[in-house]
C-alpha cells in the first residue's frame, strides 16, 4: 500500500470530479441533440 494515501485520495477525487463533469457535458450534449432533431 502507499505510504501517502492522502495523495492517492486527492487524485481519485479529482478524477471522479472530472468524470462527473464529462458525464454532465455528455448528457447536456445528448439533450441538445434530441432538441435539435
């Protein structure tokens, strides 16, 4: 195991945050496309 879990936790939180933003953007794009059609 890593001796500095705080760093790994921070990295995981950042990745999760970015993933959430990407997911939100994708859903918004899908909604926009459905509206355009």
